[in-house]
C-alpha cells in the first residue's frame, strides 16, 4: 500500500491559496486516475480516497510476478498545515494500513513557481507541515514532491502571510502545469520507483 498525503489548510477560506498546492495536486491526481470521491475519516483526521492501481509492472510488487497491482490511498489532512503530523501519525500507527511507501506532496517557497522536485530522507527546509510530520513520526525517510511557489521577483519577506494568499490568474496558469507534472511524477513513482522518478523530474 502506498499512502500519498497532500498538504494544505482545510476550509473555503484557504482554497486556491499557495499553501494548498498539495491539496490541489492530490485533487488533480485523483481525477486523472478516476479515484472515488474523498470521504472524511474522523479517526484519521483526514479526507481519504482509495483505489487499486494495476499495471504490467508495479515497482512495489516487482518481486511478486503474481501481483501486478497495489492499493493507493490519497489523504488530505483536515488538521491545519502546522499540525499535519497528527494525521500522518494516525495513518501510520493507528490505521492498520500496511504501508510500503509514504509520499508527501506540498508547496515549496524555495523553488520557483512552476518547478517541482522529488526528495527523500531530507529535512523540512523550513516547511512547518513537513516539520510537523517529521516530529510526529520520528523519521524523515519518506518521499516528498515539492511544488514551487516562489514568485519571479524572489522570496517574499513575510513568508507566512504570502503562503496563505491566493494565486493570481497568471500564477494559476503556471501552477497548473506544475501540478500536471507532479501527477506524472506520482504515476512514475508508483510504477517504476523513486530513483527513476528523481532521474526524470529533478
């Protein structure tokens, strides 16, 4: 089982804000791959959608020629960004899920808008949602897909205010291309593993 967590803040107030790029990417991935509608799982503090994905070659089942499919769970924590770790910890320790891989998709103020980067076993880099996850589960050896949100004019002085502002029309057009790219990266991660995905998208 692969768990893909998109980070963001719940509620209409935060829809289409820069800090919600992870939610937006997960929504796009869900629609592209025809996942069921997200449903609230109170015990996991998250909205969840599950699907079995099959293909001729699935990286995480490559040692078993009889099994060419894997269950993928999409999760959008309903805690606020800075407490994302509470929900992720529940998914790992309290859900009963047998997790092969945890993938976290989130915004990144240090990457230019429109760029993505795949990382594994790296620090939070100042991202409070990622920092919350690392502290909650006591590990950083999960995969991250970072979606750049830094504007062309450079990193703003007040990052905390900037990330909860909505994207402009021009920014949204650029962001949408990055979200499509992140979806392609997720597809490749599932089917061929992190090394190939990193080689292609980094």
